[in-house]
C-alpha cells in the first residue's frame, strides 16, 4: 500500500508492529481495517452533512 510509504502515522504503526514481531501480512490486514473504519466515519459524516443541508 502506498500509505505505508507516505503517511507518517502509518509508518510509525508499521515500525511498532514489526518490532512486536508481526508479519507483513498481519500488518497489512490491520492497516486495511483501520483505513476502512476511517473512511466509514468520513462517509457517515458526509452523509449527515448532506441531510442537514437539504
């Protein structure tokens, strides 16, 4: 994922998980879950903004 190279919070997360002995596959799976939760919250916020405007 591109985010592991460009986003400082993600880089910190990867380094911490690597130090804990997690495999690259486990780290990627956790990152995908985190990104999905982050996007879900943004979508919900956008939907609630759209309903209050109309």
